[in-house]
C-alpha cells in the first residue's frame, strides 16, 4: 500500500479529535470541588426528543465529570422501574447529606444510577410528596416574579412543584458541599426547557450561590404558532408575543420560559434557527449554540453497516410481498424504500409536502418510463382501532405460500435423491406430483384480490378527518397497478414485536434507502441525524437545526447524502418541486452509486458524535462559572484551546471532475480499492461536480 493511500485512510478514520482523550472521569472536577446538576422533565422519563438528548449525552458527561455529575428529574414509576437501579450514594458524599436533609423535611427522593451508557447518577423527585405545598410555592412565585399559574393547568402545577423541590435540594447540597472540601464549592445547575425552568427561577430569586445554564430546545410559542398555519419565519419580528401567548392560553407557561431565559447566567439553544426564534420570541439572544449529538459506535469492519442494510431490507421486502399480494407486479431489486417518521404534526413535520411531492414523483417516473418503484412509508402514531384485516391476511397468505413451497422443495429433493441413487436422471413429471400442483394452485388462488392494496396498515379512528389519509386521497395515491409510487401509512411506532414488520425502528431505518424529513418547524431533528449515523441518506430543510448545521459544516451536503430542501426563501410550490426533483434524481442512481453515497453519508457520523459536540455544553458551563466565580480558571479549557480542533468535515471540496475520467475502472475483489471510500472517483460516479 502506498504511503499516500495509507495516509488517506488514516485521515478518514482519525480525522476527529476525540474529546474523551481529555476526560478524566471527574478527577479535575473533584479537585476543584466542582459539581454539575442537569435537570430535565425527561430524565429517565421518555416523552419526546429531549429524552434522547439527555440519554445519549450521559456517557460523555460522566466521562468528563464522573461522580460530580448528577441528573435530576421527576419520578415516573413506569419508566423508573425499567431504567433506574435504585441505590444510595456513598455515605461521605455531599449528595447523601443533601438527600437526607430533603427526606427529613418530608420529601420523597429516589436515588440511584440510570441504566444507560455511562450509568450517570440520578435523583428523581416524587412530586406527590410536595403537592401539599403547591399553594405556598405559587404564592412565592407570584410575590417574587408576578407569574401566576392557573389552578387547572396540571402540567404547569407539576413543573412548579418539581422546580421548588430541585431548588431546595441544590440549596441543601450547596451547604453540604462547603463542608466536603477545603476548596469552596462551585456548582453548575443546568436546566432544560420550561418544565424545569422554575427551579432556575427559584435559585436566582433566593440568591443561591450557583451558576445556572438554561437550554431551550424549542420555544413554546414557536411550536404553537407553527401549528396554526402562520407564516412563522417571515413574521418573527412582527408577532406581539404577549398577545399571541394569551390567545393560545399559554401566557403563564410563556412567562415561565421567558423568565428562565432572562434570569440564567448562560442561555443556550440547540441550533441557529432556534436561536433566531428565541431572540424574537423570548427576547434574548443565546450565548452559545449547543447542537445535539448521538453516541456513535463504529464498526470494526468499515462496511459492516452495508451488510446490516441488506439484512434489514430483506425483512422490508418480505413485508412488501405480503402487503401488495395480488398486485405484486414490481421488481424488488428495482424498488426503493423512502420513509418519514416522528410526532404526528402534519404540517410541522412536512408530511403535507412529502405526500404532494410523492404525487409529482409518481408522474415523473411514469413519464420517464423508469423501471424503478418507490414504496413510501409514513410512520406517525395516531389513534387506531386495530390492524387492517387486509394487511394481516396478506401476510398470512404469503406465509402459507412460502411454507408450502418449502415443503414441496423438501419432497422434490428427497425424490430426486432416491432416483439418482438408482442411477437415473430424474424426469420432471416424477418430481412434481399432482398433490404438489394442487397445493400450489390453492395458494396461488388465495393470492387473488378484488380490491387495491390498502394505504394504511391499521383502521384509523375517524379516518375521514385524518390529515394524512385526506392528503393521500387528494393526490390519488391509491397503490394501483400503474402507480410507480406506493404509499403505506403505518400509524404506530415500530417495534420488534410488530406482527407486520417484526423490526424495531433502528433496523427499519437501516433497511430503507432514503429518509425524507421536509420539516417546517424542527429545532434540531434527530430523525435525519439518526439516518446519517446509520449511513442512510436523508432529506432535511434549511428550517431544521440539523439542516442548518450540515450546511454550515459541509461544503457540498448533497454529495454526502444530505439533501437540503429550501423552505425559507422560496414558495411552498417551489419547495414541493425541489423535493420531488431530489427524490426523482435519487431514483436514477445506480445500485453502486447508492452504495457509494451511503459510504459517504456514514462518514459524516463523526460530526454528530457527542465526543465532539459535548465541547459546546462544556463551554456554556465554564462561561456560567466565570460569571458567578470571577476567579475560576478552566485549566482544561486552556488545554483544549491549544489542542482541540472541531472535526474538520471530510467533505472538502474535491478536485474538479473534468480533470479525470468520469467512470473509474472496476475494483478487483480483495484489492485495496474495495474499502477505499475517500476517493475522488466517488464524486465522479455520483455525477457531482464542484463547479
């Protein structure tokens, strides 16, 4: 192997500085008596995307701060029983002293470790044990901040109780930590979203000597405004925020969120687009952008994720055979699987323009005479009665056919073996007997179908008003024999126990070819990020945090399997046309070109690794500490300033394709070229130039 080729390969795999090389499992934090508490409603409580953030970040947080890092959240028994191992903290720890002080006052606290990567320490507060003090909490909040909480808003009531319990605990901990070491304690209290924000407000009102950080993942008012079909981003500076919050009966929640954003020492958002939103709706510009990451686990074999794609795709193929029985007139080797998934927010998640673009794509494929078929999955949890009988029947009859054929194959094999033993060549009529033919004919007859394959796998409650089904009806995507685009609406989250798919979500994503997430309101966007980490190309928008992040860090996102649809500067019709064209161009790629693109997509996973993105949270905490403790010096930050480089994206602009042959020679099996994934020739095969 040449030195040039060797260095190129090392450049690919070692191109990122691993932040863990600077982690000491809390040794520096312990020496400095520095503690970090991270509070979130979704700590060990799976509700939405913030759960993924907290859960995936726990590993690098514990690697950095060790036992000086602790998560705080509400005690939700169903989740806690599955995810938390209850145990006491070490007797000499100030955590133990603070927990005991809280318990002596009548509060119920559950302590232990969260059973996720990193096994972080966690304290869960039983909100019911402090409910009797809710009125006094609300009175204190009103007298100090003039924020009033309506009695009937249960979620806001719970947020108030949790906030006061957390503030009381951190106050008790601050006292205990002073006795723990000769070094004065330095405490950072980090709060996520408005549900946890009351704790920050109380700490500041009571003048507790701790540094505070507040992170908003999506503003409350922004989510409501976007759901109301407003031209959100072009009118951000024109909204009367108090009036808009009042009209939607969330004024008190908005006040809680805005107060937390203004009272914190350091304010962060997860993306530039959310920062822009917060600047106008919360009236404070974020101090730091803290992008969301994932725990990226690399395979020892470079292309192992390609093998996993093939295995998962075969399972989806089996589903397609069952779902489209009787109308199974397309070649699975020339079929592409597209999907959209997430919360059922029809407009915010971009399901409206996805379905519209699929109708255009259907026309493009027919008009061009393409041999490709696209099966598009829409996975949104909705209210259902039960499984669609036609879907279940399809899988039953195809399974029956498969079992019958396997049995016939075994019988034919035995007969062939016996005939050959006698020294004769088998005759066709002697192998396939009448009984076998009858059995096969029965199975084939059972595959006949009068109606069209269903567009949904379940019976939707009030399907006449369902936005996805209405949009499918309007676009006339009915899965006819002539349609090149087939649509399947699966109204529940995937799991391995699903009788139709038998796949969990991660495995399903690996088996698809393209994730399509043309969101209008998406503060970050974990779905395209998960696709990227698994080596699956995806469509995102310049209104999602993920899309903006990729545009900022990658010279040419499209060549790396990240298609960014413009939903900010062009009309809705223009966005639909652009999305349809992206999908049509994708169908024209050859199998080898798709493999090359998946290789390039998977290579971007380093950008999304918490070991690199965790540095932003560290900087936010350090800045808060410097504000509260002016004499604080972050020695590790000085070292990082010299040695840490944000991973330079591997998507450097390639040399012009016109200076080399457009089609490279085929690689020899087993040669070095086979796993050489950073070659300029890949761009040539993808027909992408840098002009």
